[in-house]
């Protein structure tokens, strides 16, 4: 954080902005009065009156612009506002319908459980990101997460990709399963499996779904019977 920038913000919001409108009104009234009094003369007083009028108009416009922008920003949701939905919530059904109509299950992705939670993020690239998570929550995430990307086409959503993430019983390990239908966001039409951690059975290898399935089952048992190891 820049202390100088914070000081300027405090001075602006606490001092300059509240005085902006009164000063603008005084300048406009003074400028108009000066023009009326000096309308038949020329000289420094006339120039001063015109300058005061211009300053007043400019400050009024600046005050109006800042007020409008402040109202607009206040009405918009902030980036920190995260709404978590249940899978059964009607507001997320258009997204889940696009996900469920894809061929994700035949590709090897797991079924999304009915008690999962959903977060939806719209971004400027017109790609909707849907985060789904289920299972016990740890200090480093959920046991299972599904990160899906959708594109809106002709009023409906099209499934673009999915990343399924499994969290291991140790903080530093995860299994990532990815599939992309669009080559602009990843290697298209191919399942990729990656592992992050220190398990010698999985590390530094080109993995397949068949190879990681026993590990995922092992992790499921560990999550069901033990407290996660940090």
C-alpha cells in the first residue's frame, strides 16, 4: 500500500470533495455578478469574472461526475462478495444443465453429488466459470472440486472444459484431471492427469485415469477414517 496515495485519498474525500460544490457555486455566482457589473467595461475585473465562471462550471461538472461514478460503484457487487449455492438451487440450473449434457461422465469424470455447493463467476471474456465442491473442507480446500468453463451461445450455455481436483490427505498433494473442448484454453479433446505431491507412485510420471483411480480410492478411505495430516 502506498502511504502517499492513501494520504491523497483522505485529503480528497475528507476535504476537497465536500468543498467542491460550495466553491463551484460561489465561483459561478461571483463570475455572473462580475460579468453583470462589468458588462460594459474591459479589463482585469472582466477577465477575473470570466475565469471565476469557468472554474465554477468545471468544478460543478467534476462534482457531478464523481457523484455519478460513486453511486455506480456502490451499486455494483464487489469482488469479495461470493455467493455459494446448493446444487438444487434454481438459479444455477442453466449452468448445471450445460455441464450435465456434456460427455464428461463418459470421459471419466465423476458424478457431481447432490449435496455439492456451487459458485458462479462471470468475467469480461464472456466465459462463465462454475466452481463446484463437495466432501470435507480442509485448511487447503475441499476433498473434491470441479472447475467448469462455459460459454454463452444464443442464450444458452456451452460446456468448454472441466478440471476435477482431488485433495490428498497431506496438504501438499493433489490430483488434477483436465479436459478441454476448445484449443484456445487448453489441449483439446484429450484427458490430462497431473499430480502434485511427494508420492513416488505418482510423481514425475505421465499419468492416466486408470493409474490414479486406486490412489483416489485410497484417499477417499483416508478422508473417511482419519483427520487430514498437515
